[in-house]
C-alpha cells in the first residue's frame, strides 16, 4: 500500500451497559431483587456486546477468505452505568 491508497475498514460497536433497577436473583421463578448496588442487565444490552464480538470475528474470517469487505474490522467497546 503506497501513500495514495485508502485503507477501507469496518467498525462495530459492542455496547454492554447496565441500567439501574434491573438487578435480580438468578435461578428463581419470581423476580427477587439483590441487596446492594442497584445495577443489572435486564434489558438485553449485555447481549449486544457478545453479538457484536461474534459479528467482528465473522467479518474478520470473511476478510481473511478474500471476500471484499475491506481490509480490517475494528471492535469498539462502550459501557455506561446509568442510575
């Protein structure tokens, strides 16, 4: 690649935030709050981080196999605890 070549890539955001008021005991039928910090993953945002990682790995494999998806993939992690 010389100085006139533009590298093309793909960025994927892996969001894994936690929200207040969503904590509860695991393995019980009735929602039971946990004493202590009032932050949890009840809305599915925790799944977005794992899904984004899977997508980045899949894109990287496709790039390595010669498919025209750009030259690189970048996974960026972002978290925010909202109270």
